[in-house]
């Protein structure tokens, strides 16, 4: 069965610290996509990244970076030099290609609090 | 210009009432979804429609009935509202295979049942 686990419920850091949000997934499919979304206090879901199962290259976008490791079924997200505006709930999600339903399976979310 | 718009943004209603949430997308996507986010922030899919045809129906009480009059609209009607229905409901759309094209979410409807 498909499952996404974000073991860290809440993380609190001080501004400028680096922080890594963990995501572990389970799937029987060989082809799947992984996502990260940010939900700031205003409540909307903001898309951050999509990665397919065949592309294990790490990705960097500004202060954000993602480490995808199929061997450990993990897709971790690191924020470098965190800022107060990074405070939000972050969700990791999985979508399988088989069945073609477009269903997204979300992890439980990690609440990140960045203190000034 | 809003890509996926939901109305209303906030909805406060009494137990036992019937209410509807509307969703419209102007992206030309062929698939629309309803997700529920509970008080613990957990997001779970409820329904999905592809070209007006129901393709996902998770274990949702019969009191919830989605309706898709056309590809651009997916409404959610809830009968006999209960306290436990209080949540944020997100509409989303995509083009299948959505894994290739990604998803666009609406800004959510916060439903409070009192």
C-alpha cells in the first residue's frame, strides 16, 4: 500500500539555522512522483517541487534543496539559512502513475517554526 | 485570473443543515479533486472526477455528494452536517496523467459546524 511518513511533527529552529524535513514513502510502483508542498499560516497549499522516480539527482532552488534516495525510499527537504517566513506546515506527497487516477497521498505534515 | 477558485472561503453552519461548496477551474484541466484537511492538518482525498466521470470515491459518508456539471466545475454538497465535518476542504485540478503535469489547489474552504 502507498504511504508517506513524515516522522517529525514539529520542528523549531532559530533564524539562519539549517533545517531538514524528513519524508519516507512506501509504494509498490516503479514509476511514481514525489512532491513537497508548503502551507503557510494563511492556509493555501504552495507547490514547491515535483520529482519522478527515475530522477535521483538532488535539486537546489535558492535556499531549498531536496535529497531523493530510492535506496532508502526517502525524499528529504533542507532549508538553508532559515528565515521567519519559512514558518509553515510542509507536506510531502506521493502520486503513482499506475491507475492514472491522479491521487495524491500526503504525509502527516511537519510544522516548522522559525524564531527570530 | 484565479486558476482554481472555491466559494465560499468560510462557512459556519449548524448541525443538521445542508450546505454546498463550489469549485471552478479555468486551466482547461480534465480532472478535479476534493481533499479534506482535518484539525490535525492531515490531508486526504475524498473524490476525483475526470471529464465529469467519478474516478475516485474514497470511504466518505453518503452525506457527501460531489457533482460535476462540466469539466471546469466540481461542487461538493453535504447533507445533515455533523460536528466532525468541520475541516478545511480543498479543491484541486490537474490534467491526467497528473504526475506529468502537476496539480493546482484552490485556497480552501473552512467549514465550521456548530
